């Protein structure tokens, strides 16, 4: 943060993940009645890469599964012996490699379980997004200067296998880049003083990770429902030499390296992975600008009204009201780069409101309003290609059980319905 019936054949035909043409809408409901077609394959013995049969994308992120973010997993972090440290890098440095490998193995095996996947399925979800760090490919780590837990790949394979068995669409996201793509943020796996990613030798490590991941996805049946590979989560923003380098060099080369890895496996065009980048709305420029090929491109939009200044939603005096948040979501247009999935959003409001403003807090006293706001948000995001909530699970944020960041806990609280059709059909924006 700041996740059917399937014919399986070996290797080139292991997985199938379709995305629509511009003339064929992705959404498949009463507003968007078009049925997703089966795209022809060059080899009739192969399946085409697929999206869920029940569209749009409705899913969750597995936040803190493979990159623990202490702010959202405080009890877990402390139980691992990481209290007082800012990131995975810092904790491994503190407790040592052997102990880190031991406590992370327990974490990986318990934070997201097969029962979690079954519960997601029972709630009508059809997709997961899995944030990972480059260090899950362990030979990319500089052993004399970088410190990360080891052994995560087995658990990634395990989760992808469970999710594939359950019919989920899976997005794997390079959430933590070599050198860190932003400063001071545990979601990169390290508390870097400055973003060190935007140089050629770090790009090269990311390319090696991406082509390796693409190879695994196409050759291991547990990954058969992985249809999308995101090349970089939440890069730095603004117009500057680093974002220019990312768009001019990193994006086109990452694209080419993934496609070359697929070509080496004789993957036909309709079986290729969708390659995802943050969209223009993220604020790092147009990711499409320097691409010479956009076949099976996809885009990621992160929409946290908590940190938005759109339309004065958080302006003191005029914004920061339940009505302002609802109005913004009801009229929200996340269009632009196509196709876009809103890959992260939550029910959290601005920091100064979340526990101190009686119109929003305590959240248990305003479950009805949060239920309406959730419905308004997903309706807006389903005007694109769907959404993935951040996150499935969280524990004790700031010493409180804040279900506004946990889909599982929000369902228990009643802010998210078990049957998503109840949200879709609730008409949350009537008169707004």
C-alpha cells in the first residue's frame, strides 16, 4: 500500500487470463451486459489467459503477507520480535537471518491461510492482488549489505495454488523494488532515506525479477490463474528526472524483458501475461507514453480519499464531512489509461477525522454510513474494470481494531455486506 472451469495443459498453456478489447466491455452485469468472449488461440490445444467469469474484478490485497507493514500489523510485528523497527530490512538486521527466517516462516504460513481464501470466495470475491518484494528471488539480494527474510517463494506458490483451486484471478505486484522506489515507506520493505531505484543497475535487478516471475507463472501449475504482473507499485510522483527515467527506460524495458521470457517459452500472444503499471492519475506521468507495444497492457489506480485534495474534499471548513466524501465517490471518474483496475482503496478517512470527528468516529457508531460509502466507491470503480480493497486483513492499527482497513473485519462489523450484490443494488448515490 502507500490482489470456473479451466483447461490446464503443460507449460505454454498452463494459465489463461483474458482482458477485453476496447470494443468489448469487461463488466458483465445489468449495466454492462456484454459477455466476455473466448479469444481465439494460435494453438487450439492452449487456453487463453482469462479473467473471472463473474465480472467485474472484485477482490482484496494480501497486504502484509509478503511485505509486512508495521502500521497495519502491529501485534504481528511485535510477536515476531520486530518491535521498534521500521521495516523488514531493519527487523532482519536486528534479529539476525536465522531467527528472521524462522519467525517469517510462521508469519507466511498463518497470515493468509486456505480458510481465508475460502472465506473470500464465500463473500463473492473473485480476485486477489499479492504484493511481493524483489528479494523473494533470493539470488538478487546483496548478501553483504541487504537483509531480508528468506524462504517466501514456497508460501507464494502455496497461496497461488489455493487461489487457483478456488477460481480466483491473481495479480502479482512488485511492491518492493531494488533500492526502494520511494523513501521512508515500509511498503517497499525498507526504510530508505531516499529512493534508490531509479538507476540502471537497480532496474536490471527488477528486470531479472520480472522475467523470472513470468517464467515461474507460465511453468508451474500452482500459478495457473496469475494473469497479471505489475512492474512497480506506487513510484515517486511528479515530473522529474526519476519519473522520466522510469517511463522512458524502465517501463519499456521491463515490458520487453517479460515478453522475451514468454517468447523463450513459446507462449502464444493470447496466453501472455497482462503487464500492469500505475496509471496517469497516480501522478508520475503517462505510463503509456514510451511504450511501442501495448497488447495486454493494464493500469493500476490507487484511490484513497483519505489523502485526496480533489474538489476540496478534505478542505477544513468546507470539506471533511460525510456528505463531501459520498459526493466525491458518487461522481468519481477513474477513467484514463485503459483498462484500469482500482488496485487499492479503503474505508479510512483523513487522519484528523478518523478517531476525532464524531461524524466519522468511532466507526462502530457509523456503520450505516460506511456501508453506504463502500457501495458508492465500488460502483464508481466498477465503471472501470473493478477493484481490490486494501487489505484483506489488518490487526490493531494504532492500538485500535480499525476495520476500515480490513475487508474481513469490515464484513464482521457490517460495513461491507457478505453478498456484494446488496451493496451494488443499494442505490447509495440516490439524490447525490
